[in-house]
């Protein structure tokens, strides 16, 4: 279904299009005159624009204003009876077709059908293109695909991770990364500094699961990035090698944490960990911080100390080990409290908020108008 | 083409539909799968659309309103028994809502029920904003809705 804006000051013309062009897969929207149309273009970009106005001066005025918007959408001009030179002038100004009304019904229908049949973007990307994420920021990629009104799937690779961002005529409509919610998946992928991307154009009308427009998505991603950077900055001694504590009881640790903590067994810095295994999830950076605070991850000196302590215990006889355990239970300072993790992550309420849909209302001018109308009503 | 303000409304009984219709000066409500749609033509170029949810179903609410709720100025929760035990279905809706959306909520409830307010520890972390209704009628709603919007606006300016 092609979306077409009918710009005309008369609703009857719009009605004529709707009745005469019944059956063609085109949806018409009457946007009113050019003043109103300018507002409408800010909200939505159609596939076609029909200008229908009898007065030629007005037609040229509207076309000049339309050109200023730099939308590059194909448009058709509908005039009253027009001489050849007048038509030529409109063709030169970029009109796909100029049609004088009234026209023969059948002829009119055939002309419109043929024009609308042509593909929307003839200069669109038809082939695959690829690149490295270190050279192009994801937001810039989205912006350029939006400008080109591209339809297709942008696939991002980061280590073992693979995510997709799906575009419908330049608008981001869906994102996939493991089992994460579409918006969160997009926000996570926006944090990827390394890896590669590839874009494959298609002509499928993808189902929209992200209902925000691209501008709102940028804002959400920016907010997320600030939080993520804050969480990364809060990690102490990022450049120093950490080890998993040998005293850690692996059964007390959650399955996902177990996977990540295993990477630290041979020693790894938090920065390298985020580079190599980071998926961009805010909680991952927060957890790293919590693990260090709780003593699950420790520095080299503490690691050596704990290893020595363990070896000493191993060398002792069985009975003395049991005595040591029983009588030193209260004094044992090296033990790890597994409840601590919950406390530290619970402090940050923002991470919970991430899973809720954001509030994006901005039309306060309408609320003011409503309140003013209601006040007048009271009087 | 009129400007529109869309306000989803969660109500604890079907009677609210009649009061919202009275408030909007219309006797029509379009029925959809998950909600009822009432149009209130406020001015020559401004309409308010109410989306009334009086039968709670997580899936349909998410499917039908998840695009509208983030773009709404606020969400109205209408209950005859605010916080009390009789209001369990509405409280369930509220808890579901809080865990999925961030659009601010205003409660509309009759004045006399404000006194029997009872805050449960489960799931409610803060006292929500509410606007008392002088009576259960369309007239009272007509006064309360601008107050609710004003409340949210002031809260934002304060933040």
C-alpha cells in the first residue's frame, strides 16, 4: 500500500481521488493546503504527493515551498485546463506528471496506475554493504539509512554476538539480540565499539515492534549510554588484572554470573572483559562493580594470599581441618557473603526502569490549549 | 484535521464508561478488542480520545495500548475504592502497569473514598497522584481531567 498525500484546499478533490482510484493499492490522505501540509510532512513522509489546485500562481507558490522542504518525494500536479507551456514549466520544476482535470475517467486511471507502479526509490541500495563498527557509530549508520529511506536488515556482529536492526522506509521498526526486548536490544547494540556490520536491502514490509520514531530512539539510546558510561566509570581499577576468588563457592553463583566469572580465572582486566565479552547490557557493568566490591573478583596480591591459605588448609590433617572450620566459623573473615550482591544491585533503581517503556509525550502546547478551553467553558 | 490528545483510562467498573460519555457529550463509544474509544470534541480543532480499559487482560492491553501509552500525557486510573481490598482488580492493573510503563499516572476517585485510603506494602513504592471527584458524574470528570493534566505538568516543571 502506497501512502499518498493530497495537498488541496478542497476536500471534494480528495473525495474524487478516493472514488475514482478505487482498487489501486494506494492510501490517500487529505492534508489540506500547503500550510497544513508542511506540518504533516514533519510527522510523516508519504510515497507520493498530489498537488491539486486550480489557480496556477498558487500551484507555483506551493511547489516552491515544497522544494524548500527538500523531501525529494515524487509529486504529480493536477491543474484545471492548462496550456502546453504551463505544463512544461511544471515538468521542469520536477513534477512526475502534470494532469489537466477534468480528464477521461479511464485514461486518468491508467495514467495514475502506471505512475504509481514504478518503484519508490530507484536509486536505493540494492546490494549488500559492509563495514567495521569502529569506523562508523551505529547512530550515524541509522541516520544515513533513515535519510535514504532504506528498507532492510542491518546486522551487527560483536564477538560471538549477532544482532539485527530492521528498517521500514528508513524508520527503525524492530531489533533482535538474543532474548532481549527490541528497544533494549537496540540500546545494547549502540554500546558496541568493536565488530562489524552489514546491511541487506529488501522490499518486505516488516512488522513494527518499536513504536518510537528514530528521534525518540536516539534520545533513549543517549540516555542509556550515559548510564552505561557511568556504570563503567564506577568500576574501580579498570586497568588492573583481576582474578576469580579461589574461595568462591561456584554453586552459590547464578548461571550467567558463573559464565562471566570463569573468564577471570586466569586473570583479566575489567576493560578487556567488557571489550571481549561485553554485550552492552548495563547490568553487566554494574555486576562487575558489585563482584569486585563483594570480593568475588580480587587483585593479584589478595589472590596469592587466598591461594596460600587454601594450600595450607589442604596440607593440614583432616581432623585439624574440621576443628579449624568449626571453631573459627565466627572469625573467618575470608568467607564470601553471597547476599551482598543483591544489596548492591538493588541500590540502582535505574536498571529496573530500563525494562519499562519510556514516556515520550511532548505536546504540552495541546494540554495548555485544552486547559484554556476548559477555563473558558467554566466562565 | 483536528489535533488529538490520547488518554488511556483504566477503570474498575463499566459504569465509568457512562460517565466518560457524559463528560464527552456523546452517546457513542466504539468497541475494540481490548478497550472502548470515546471521542471528546473539546474545541474547534482539538479532540480528546479516551481509551477505556475496564476488562483487564495483560496481553491485549500490551498489544493494543503499548504504542499509545508512551505517547499519552498521562494515564487515568479510575476507582470507586482507591487502595482498598475491593479494588483488587484495579490494583492488579496498576501493578502490571508500573512494571511495564513509565507514563505518569493520576488516580480519579470520589472524595469520600480518599478517607479510607489504605496503602499496601506490596508493589506500591510511592503514593501516586490523585484528583478527588466531587461526585460520580460526567460533570465532575470534566472538572477533574484538566486538574489531572495540570498536576502532571507542575510535577514535570518541579523536576
